[in-house]
């Protein structure tokens, strides 16, 4: 019998399952090497943690591991219902809050190592963290594609720790009643990107699609819908998506360094974000959000359980692409 120790948190409504014990042996190389080992030799672990009957499609997993940089509080590998993520903003906030809950870090600044770079976390309270993300940038501006059932769509390709296609005009109002329609539209956009050969840097797949619209709250700047790689939507405003948005706003001169941007999610939760510019093309975003511990315990895999590795046993879909 195999026990897997976990702490569950949600960041602005989006769940993170943090694995604290019983994880797979994926070596002690770089985090990118460990992601490759995870995907090749231990993908059943990902499936067990994320998929039913122990998980659900919306959750993002976070495997805590030893960092290669001794100045980091921890290393972390993020994964979801189809594969692996380079970075996860809401997940990083959840990890910071969980590390404090477990007595691993105190309030204040710490560093967290991810497969796409080291980020700084400033734990402002037991439930609030500011995440200084990896450098973010816009790769392509005003890309036009013809999308089945929608017509011509115009968007930007940008990196915020994952690859995004950001669309300024949503095909439907950004309300929960329209989630199914928004998911369908975003899926068609992603298919059109693939069929037209539109990618991130070095041919990386653009696996996130983000629609924007006016906020519902008077003090917010924007509302979004974020379509994730496995077909679910982000309940939070999405930390890497908000980072990509800041890179586009900075490139257009619509947001100045240090100026706050309040991003609402489809459920009305929010991140407060700003950036510093590090060169002509790159900005470093800081995302502030709240996370709360939901549960902790052990997942159990018994030897005779036919669903020990999850129902469906989806395999990683070119899941290490985009990590460099």
C-alpha cells in the first residue's frame, strides 16, 4: 500500500494539491531533468493525484522537492490533468501559504525554484503572498486567425511562465453561466493556433487561451476567462496569464512600471499585479493573491485497486514542451 501525503489549498478559488510526502523518485538533477524523468517514469503518480477518484480535472498538483539552489526554500514541479507546467502563479501562492502552514517558512521573503526559473515569494500574511514571477514578454502582436464558428480572432502571443494567446474581445459575456460556451470557443481558438502553426518561442505549443472583458467591480481593471491545457478553466485570474497580460500592456505603453493592475477572474476573485522593466522586451511581474488551506491527509493506493492510477489514465501530451 502506497501513501501520499498532501495539503490542499485554493488560491482565489483555484485548487492546488501540494504533495509533501510519498512522491516519486525522480533523481536530483535540474528541475527540468526531473520533469522529464517524472513524465517518462512516474506519470502514473500524476494521474493518481489529479484524476478521479482521488482528484478532479480543475486541480493543479505541486510536487515539493529539494532545490538545486541552496538559497531556495523549496523546489516545485507543477502538473495538471494532462501533463506538466513550467510555472503556475496561483499554485506558487498556494505553495507559499502551505509551506507557512507546515512551519517550513516564516513571513517575509523566500525563493522558490521552478523548472522555468527561480521566483521570489513574499509572504505578506499567513494567507497572502506576493509572487515575483519569471521574466515575461510579448512574442507576437495582433495575430489574426480564422476560428471555426467564431470568425476572425485577433490576439497576442505572450509568455508569463506558460504560453498564452490573449484575446481582447470575448465571444461571450464573462459570467459563470457562459463557461461551457467560453470553453468551447477557447478550444476552437487553440485548435486554430495549432492548425496554422502559430507557436511560442522555439515551436512551443500555446496551450493557454485567455479572453478579456470589462470588470464587474468598479475598482478592477479587467475580467478574464482562462482556458487551461487540459480543457478546464482557471477559477483564479491566473498568475502566469496575468503576467503575460502585463507584458502586453507594458509593450503597448498602457501600464507603467509600478502601476497596479487589478485582474478579476470569471468567478470575481482577483489578483493585484504590477511589474518592473528589466530590458526593452522583458518585464518582471509581481502578483499578489490570497490562498487558504482546505484539507490535508493521505492519498492511498492499494495494490489491487484497478483505479490506483486514476480513471482514464490520460498520458502527458507533449507535456515538457515550453519549459525552455
